[in-house]
């Protein structure tokens, strides 16, 4: 089951890759209304999704069957204040922002409790997302199923406890940004070794998928997995960036925690 109409408040990156994911999976689910104050973002979003209604205010998107809050945490407060009077009693509100808890959302919406939170990731664009979702206690079971049905074409959407969502924001939402520079570098190197670009990209993609699956599915612990390959040309550098991961991402997680 799918909502008949979906609103997005904020028409930026997350909105675009979710819409891209649905288009790729067979089409947009219902009619789409997107609100964003930035004219450049509106133009870009309208060009990419001609059938969507792209508007400058947030009341249009808020009046739909389901509305995603796709703005950064500092903007959440003003968005909640602005849409509180415009929500229908049967609307479902799904926030995509870290930090703003279900309790804060409910308070900011004057007690409105048909709420969920989700932290999507960019691979949703190609149907390979990992989009954990936490439901507000007042959201009835059929509406929870409707949210899950909507997210399913974008990838996995496990139900998780709300306290874990900021961890997922660091691990899976921002995670691609840690890996992409390394993987593009490898792709470019592959081309200097004689592979053409599509072949290098396919080789890197297969290597990364298999590497991750070996960690998850081999039953081996970290030392045994690392020992599968005897030569580690970047061992010293890895020690440095592992330390940086701990420092930078640990601090960011502490900052994101509500
Ligand atoms: N991108 C991801 O991979 C990802 C993954 C998981 C979760 N998220 C979360 O999703 C939210 C949006 O992220 P994003 O990556 O889409 O950011 P983004 O590309 O910067 O897009 C946010 C958009 O919201 C607009 N906006 C600002 N204030 C607004 C308001 N009051 N009403 C309506 N729109 C407003 C912004 O306009 P201006 O440019 O004029 O400010 C911008 O166009 C954030 O909370 C982020 O943490 C993102």
C-alpha cells in the first residue's frame, strides 16, 4: 500500500536521491509536492522531476497524506512551527533529520503523534539503500506498514530503536563519503593500469561488495579476515586513518546525540 500523495519539506539531496530511487524502481509513488525556499534548488528539483509540484512554501507539502521533513536539524524548529496548523489529522510525518527526537517533533507539532523517523542513505538512489526507521509510539500498525512499503523499493528499511538513529547517521548515511574518495582513487588507478573506466568501476564495485560480504558472512573474526591477504601495502596508513575515524566520527556522534 502506498500513500496517494507525498510532501517533502526541503528539496535538497536526500529528497532527490529518494525520488530518483522510486523512479528507478518503477515510478514515483503517488503525487509529489516539494517545498523549498531556495530558487536554485527548486529549479534543479523541478527539472529532474517534471511531474512533481515544486513550491516555495511548506504548507503545500504538509497537507499531503505523508510528509517527509528533509531539512537540517537547525531548521526543524521553524518548520514544525510553520506546518503545525496545516497538517491533516490523518497525515503521517516522517523526519529524515538526525538529532531531532520523536518527543521533540511531537512537542514542536503541538502534540501531533503520527510520527516516524528515518535516516536514509544515498545508495537508495539505486535501490541499495539502508534506511533504518523508528516509529512514534502513537503511529498505528497499518501506517507503520505503509511507511515501510514506501521505503522498501529504496533498499533495506529495518525498524530500529530511536536511540540508534544517530549511530546510523554516522555509519550508513555519511559512510559512503568515507569510502567514495578511496574507491574513485582506486578506479582512476585501475585506468592507469590499462582498464577502461566501466571495467575499473565494475571491478571496484564487485571487490567492495565481496569484501563487505566476507566480513559479514565468512564467520571469521577481524584478524583472520585481514590474514586472508598476506601483503598489506597500506598497513601504516591504515593505522593512522583508523585513529582519525575514532576521533572525528566519535566526536561527531557525540555532537549529533540529542
Ligand atoms: N543527504 C544525505 O545523504 C542524508 C542522509 C540521511 C539524512 N539526511 C538528512 O536530511 C536532511 C536534509 O539533508 P540534505 O542532504 O537533503 O540537505 P540539503 O541538500 O542541504 O537540502 C536541504 C534543503 O532544505 C532547504 N531548507 C532550508 N530551510 C528550509 C525550510 N525552513 N523549509 C523548507 N526547506 C528548507 C535548504 O534550502 P537552503 O539551501 O536555502 O538552505 C535545502 O535546499 C538533513 O537533516 C540531513 O541530516 C541527509
